[in-house]
């Protein structure tokens, strides 16, 4: 969980800061703390329209990070497609 100071930065994140973090994220230049800030931000409810797709991507990563190729449901999911 983020500390109070980081959580506050997250809720106060302006569009310039978010654009900067995302640009660095796509270039694999963010720290683990910055990536956590992005995950927390995109987990929120009031995401501006311009970042809805990105929020969906971060949610997808979050939902699927614990899945394994050895999981029985993985084969079923692949075969269904």
C-alpha cells in the first residue's frame, strides 16, 4: 500500500505528470514506486476519457498477473478462442 504522501500525490496527479509517467512507463524507465502510482491511479473510478483505454490495460494486467500457464483454466481459455 502507498504511504499517505504517495497516495496524496496520486489523487493530485495532474495531466502533465500523468503523461510524463506514462511516457516513461512505455519506455521502461519508471521506478517500481512510479509504476505502483500508475496502477493505483488507473484503479480509480474517475478516469478521464483520454485515459480510459490505458486504465483498461492496467486493469487487465492486474487481473491476469496471477494466472499461470500451468493453470487448467488457461488451456480452456486458449482453446475457447
